[in-house]
C-alpha cells in the first residue's frame, strides 16, 4: 500500500524542519553489543512488500498507527533536489522522469531494520517504489518531497538504513529521507549524495540513519550494509573512472606533464611520488598512459572535467555562484584573452605609474578574430558578472597593502612585518647559533658556512653584542638557501628568470619592531667563485638604498615561490587529499570520526583536480608566473622529502620547532610566543585551542571505554592507510604518531581540522591583499642585481627605478598572477565557515550532547573574533595597527563574500 504526493519545498534543512514539527529530538547512543551477527542484506526490486518476520523488542518498535492486518503504517518523506535546467531537452527529460515516478517505476526505496530476521539472517526489510506526479512550477522548483507510505510488521524494530535504487536514466541528488510513524519520533537519514542511475551502475545506494556509532556498536541488521558500502567506495583499483562513480583510490602525480603535446619535450614533467621525488598521493582516475611516455597519464585539458568522486564535485549551486564561475572563467576565458592582448607586445613595467594604471585605468582587452565576435560577446557577459570588467576593460581593485599607505611596501619594517603578519608568516625562525651552516653537500654546493658572519651582524645591532642578542632571542632568520640552491642553476637557465637562494637576518629591537639587517643571496659555486655569495645591508646612500631594495625584492620572490609551492599547495591542498581519500575508504559514514571530518573535506578534491589541470601543471599559471618555472613541482617534492612531517603540522609543534615559542601550559595552545606581537601565531593559538578542546570533548564522548580506540577496526585501518598509502613515500618514518589513546586521536584530528580550515585560510586569503601590488611581492625576478663593472650597473646608476621595475614580472605575467590571486582570495557566497559548524553539523547528529559541544565551540569563536578585533585596535601591537597598517584579519572566523582578507572556511574549497 503506497501513495505519493510530491510537493515543492525550500532549501531549508529538512532535519531542523521535521524536528520542529515533531516537538522532540531523537537521541540514541549505542553501546557495545556482546554478540556480533554475520548478516547479508537482501536488496531486491518489485512492488510494495514486507519482508523478514521475526521477533524484536516491542518496547523499541512502537508506532503511531497500525492497520487492521497487524502491521504499522509509516511514511518516508524523500527530499530530492532537481538540477537547475535551462535547455528545452532537459525540461523534456525532466517531465519524462515525472511520468516514470508517477507510475511507480522510477525510485525504489527499501527500509532496513536494525534487527535481524532469523529466517534470512539479514536485516528485516520492506520496500516500495515512489509514485506520484510533480506539481506545477512553484517558487522553489528545484526541491521536491515525495511522501511514501509503507506497511511494516509490528516486530520490525528500528530502521537503521535505507537502500535506494534509481531506475531513471539520469542521476538525481538525494538530500534526505525522514521516516515518520515510529513511537520515538521521526527518524532522519541525511544523504546529500548523488544517486546514480541503475543504467550506469546496477548497485543500489545505502543511506544510514543519522546516528554515529563505532563499528562494534553497529546494529546487527545493518552490519553487513556498513561493510558493503565501504567496499563499493574503494573500488577495484582497475579501469578508468567514470564521472558518475564515487570511487576513492590513490595514484601518484603522473598527470602534470603532457609529453604528447608541444615540440621538443617542453611539457615533459617528472613523475612525483617516487623514491627519488616523493609526494603525497592524489585521487586515481585510471586514465591511459601517453603515447610518448608510458609512465605519464594522459591529461584532460580544460574545460573538460577531471574525475573526482561524484559527491566531491562542486554542487550545482556552487557552480552557479561567484567563486566557481569565476575560477572557470579565469582559466578558460580571461587568461587567454589577456594573453592575446599582451603577448605580442609583452613588456615590463617601466615606471610606477604603469602599475597604478592597473587600478585606476585598467587594461584594455583587444578584439581577436572577427569570426569570434558572437562568442566573445558571450564571454564578455560572463566576465562582466564576476570580474571588475567593463567594455573589454580589466580593472583591478586596489590591494590592501597600498590602500591606506601606497609607500608602506618600501619600508624595512613593513618587509619584516609581513614575515609575521603577511600571507606567508610560517617560515621565520629563531636564530639560535652562529655560524649559519648549510646541510647541502659541500662537494657540490661549496663551503657550508654562510657569508653572514658574527661581525656583519654586530655592526647592525647598535651596540648590543651578538651573544646577548642570541641569548635574549632577538635574532631571527628567513632561510631559503638549502631549499632553493640545488635548483638555481636550472632556474636561471630559463628565459627571463634570474634568482638567488636567500637568507635574511632580522633583529627584534626593544621598540617592538622587527627589522631586516643582513641579506645573503647565493648562486651555485663556479671554479672562479667557489663561495658565490653576496651580502647586502640597508645602508644610507642612494645607491646602497636601491641595491638593498633589489635584494629585498629577490627575497620576496623566493618567499612567494615557497609560499605557493610548499606552504600553500603541498602542506594544505596536497597533504589533505590522502586524508580525505582514506576517510571515505575506511570510515563508514556512520563513524563518529567521519562525521566530525566531513565538513572539513568539502570541495577539496575538486579544487585540487582543477589546480592540477590549470595551476601546477606543465605550462600552467604557476610555471609561467613564478621563478621556479617548470621546476616548480620538483621544488615542492624536495620540500616534502626534507621538511614535511605530520607531527610538525600542528600549530604549537610548528612554533616550537621554529623557536618562535616556548612551552607554557598556562597559555592558549601551551605555547608562549617569543615575539608577543606575532599576529598569525597569537590569533592562531586561540583558534587551535578551541579546535583542540572541541575535538578532545568529542573523542571522549565516543571513546569512553578502555581500549576502544585500539579496538576500532575502521579507525586503525584509516590511520594505517594514511601512513602507508596516502603518504606512501613517508611510510617508514618514525615520527608518525601512534593511535592508541584519546590524546593520540585528538592530536591527529585537531591537526587535520587546523590544516583544512585555519592554516589554509591564513596562507590563502591574503594572496591578493598582499600580492596584488607586484613590487611588494614579485612572484619572479628577471635580472640579477648589477655589480660594479657590469654594463648593467651603469644603466642602474642612471635610472635605478627602471632597473628595479624591469627586474619584476612583465605586465602580462603580473596581470595573470594578479587575476589568479584575486580569484583564490575570494570567498564564494555559499562558503561554510568554522563558526557555523554548530549549524552545519546539527542535521548529522541525533545526540544533544554532541550538538552542545558544537554550540560551545561556536560561542568560543565569537569570543575569539572579539579578541582579535580588540588586538587590531591596540596601538601597542605595531604589527597589526598604526598609521596605514592593515589590521591582521586572516584568522577572523567569519567573512562576507568576496576578497575580504578574513574568514576561516571549514575546508580547502578554493
């Protein structure tokens, strides 16, 4: 017996709505069962029928109504979000689907009990097709509900899962199913998943009740369904993945190059994820190898999509919002148009007014072939909606770094301030001893001692001894020497690329200001110059001043490259992807750890796939616009090999490793900062402490029994897979944390959540505010610093401004990277922020104690936001306040849409 009456509804969370209607909440905290039954769920098709007659505890089964036949009438409300279709053919297909649903042959649901049917040794089940006709178009035409009536036996027990089979030719998006009629109120099955067509895959989909439980607590009727669902997510590891699939598997980075394209092997790139070039794993796509190189996977060129599991792709709503549309428009339309306009006459900036024109006048984008006029008009309409782009005029917003003080970037204290409060505040370290020495092979890279001597430093300390400065923790270093020197010779052989490996020494004065005092720029040794190092100090005369400015620009260029390739891409995007893959492969969606991590995995795999296609690929924006060029990802791999450690990715551990803090259990995060006015660290420790407190309480709530962590088979498999497959090249390292205790698990989860949310926010959303003015943060340098006796030196003396500006990226390079930075710094309108977790997680849990934990976390973040705002008004904190100094807002939890320089999304979604 079944009826179906679909009706339109709003996009409001169904769980919240049904709880309000029911007037009560559903709370079930499972305990460990002493007996584990081996069951097999039977999934069949057909008309409405009841299956599995057996015994059950009637005290847990009751229903609000019953039929004369002795069964119980229940109603399953199915909420489906329809695609936002515009084409006529799509609308016709939509009507056809409505007809199929109307006659009851479109969607089959099977309600599975937590109780075992002794006759089948599987969960009791009843099933029915959805029937009914869609209503007329309403104010909310994209979301509909179907009410399906089912008759279940009185001894059915509590439903624990629903199996969904899609007989339509196309997929549909299932938001949730709510079952009414059981005595303890509505039972929620949150889905938020694409249900593939049986035509594409004959397997049905399993949706579990909103009930977090450990594997050992799984009700016997759905135990096998829990296992089967994980098996389907892992796939076979063979064949090419189809876009409708949701298979999670690992592969190496063998998709960055395209040896079949271009002459002379210009797009050949080495494979990352080998013993020589280690790297985290990415999502496997199974594409065939290239013709030229069997070790390289064929590429999917833009704008065609790269496979990621179906539920990891941008939702259609996001695709139509500001951020996603902006990203695709950038790569597929704007950059090609910019190249067409500027490539034939790509010239350097020759005076500062050339740069000012980017914000005041804009760049006029020229017409191309007249045959493309119509297509260009369509492109222009799209770009106008998402960029500050008028009639073929690309105009940039004034970046924050020069908005209040256009000359701030020239000052030494601003150069130093950005090492603590800029977009890359994670590389500065305490200088603990002299001499500074390299760990590189001296037979290849020359004597290990730095040219920065004790005597050079002493001259810059205004009477303070070097020993006293080191003892008082007043000296700091930004050291890119060992990371970059092995690549400098190759980088400098690229056209219009000239770089050094840099070291910069800073002194923290009693005034509370950090200032640079010595810069060392190194080139690889040559027979005539075995110590090919140059030393620069700020000086006071005009010539020294300009030379010092050029030296700082080279340091900034190094910093920009390391920021993008190591701290941003490697340590957040690339490192998170294996955690996400392992979470889906090894943790059931019922698992409390899966539920905790789920908001922090949103869209990351999709944005990483887009980056591999457009940003970090051979010939991509990073190679074109940053100093390392085609060696960019090799540098990233080298950094992974020598620097990356999971146990050092937690903020307190990183600060202690760099000497920027000392242990102190009385302060947030257990770390007292060496420089109190270190905005990234000071604000970050508040956020870290709140995350850690939430996670500790959450872990304690679920793992309350002794050895429950060690005995959790899914959790142990998850952690082992992260270490041994996701980060395969690091599998033998001894620093991996154990996973035995509550503290172990809390530390691991806190690190992952910090990385996905706060760490990524701190180093991503300031890219345009700081990098949008090329002289402040050049992404590459095109000239070495002239020496006396060189022909370039004479030109430098005659026109130092020209020498400085022509050393920076060209106008095309600068405008391309500015467009990318602007896009990557943008919050979309549908962004989900850390301070919204209590709302986002509410539909996932029927446990009021867990909901309370997230509410407490939200209150803490509100207080942290208030504290940060107060700090930004404190005139004693000179790194975040003062005349023309932009406040440090990158770790403010909330943000409106756009380029705001603030806000912490839950996940790496851009």
